[in-house]
C-alpha cells in the first residue's frame, strides 16, 4: 500500500501534535501481508514523518505485534523506544494494545491502521472474513459457512428471500450465504437442519474484555 497524505495520515499527524520524536512499530505477519505494516510501509511512514519535521529514532518489525513477549523484548533491547515522545503502530488493534501496554504512561501510542476483520487466509495476501468472534459458534449446523459473518443481515434463520440469481440483495457482489448453506447442507444430506429454528444468540458469551488463560 502506498501511504499518501490521506485523511488517515492527516489524523495521525494531528494526533502527533506537540511531539517531536516518533518510534515506529510494524508487524511481520498479517500487516506485512496486507502491505500495511511491513518493511516497505514502515520505511514509507518514516519518510513521511521525517518530511513532516519529526525525528524517527527507530523502527521495529516484530514477527507478531499481538504477541506480548516479542514486543516486550523489543522494548528491552531498544532504548530509543522509551525515549520517544510517541509510537506509531502499523498493526491491527491487538498489536496497538500490546505496544500501548508496554509503553511509558507519558508516551502517545497512535494506531496507523484501521482494523477491519479477523481473516481466514487463502494464501499470501488473500484474506477472507471468516469469523466475527460472536462467542457462540453455529458452524456445525451451517455447513461451515458463518451466517453471522457472511449474511449482511446476520440472519440466524435464513434466507431472507431477497437473493437474486443466487446473489445477496444487500451485497450483490457476494453469493447469498444462506443459499450456500442450503447447497452445502443438501450435499451433506443434512437439509433437516434448516427446519430447526435457531433461537437468538446469547450475547453474554461475547462480553468484553475476553481472556483465555491456559496457564
Ligand atoms: S458463528 Fe460466531 S464463532 Fe462461529 S464463525 Fe460465526 S461469528 Fe465466528
Ligand atoms: S440475500 Fe442471503 S446473504 Fe443476503 S441478506 Fe438475504 S439471506 Fe443474508
């Protein structure tokens, strides 16, 4: 991705007002593949910031910015991180959170990206939204196709009846998720599942903040 002086960049610069040194964090996993937070984008961001009068004392490209131990190690090894007024993070929100937790209280931590979804990766650089993290998975009854994520109306009992030639009435670029579910269940000989009325989800399963502590 070519970073230009877009609205987002203007927002980042405005958030950096009053600071003079800005450290950069990228992510060598998803953000690198999305071309939003790999080496090329970090270099580009560094140039843009320098052109805007900021000092950029360093750049970190960790394997996974959402992994606390890797970010913590970076803070330990690179003293210039803590000496910077601000840190701009070219990673998803989970990465920004980890960097912010490791930063000093007085340091600004600014997200450079807008995180859109949790992806299933087809292959390098090809992402598809797979799961909306609802906390109550129904994929076992919907042939592995998530109505919560792939039906724009989030229908648990579909289809809505608006599909035209198999395409979704809300997003005509996508096949109707419920038609796909029907076809797949038919292939599996499990069409009886469509007769079952699914009750509304119990959203207590998705209460934030979530944590999973295995140790
Ligand atoms: S039903 Fe919920 S947990 Fe399962 S894939 Fe869809 S959003 Fe994710
Ligand atoms: S056409 Fe299909 S995918 Fe689109 S809103 Fe209706 S049920 Fe959902």
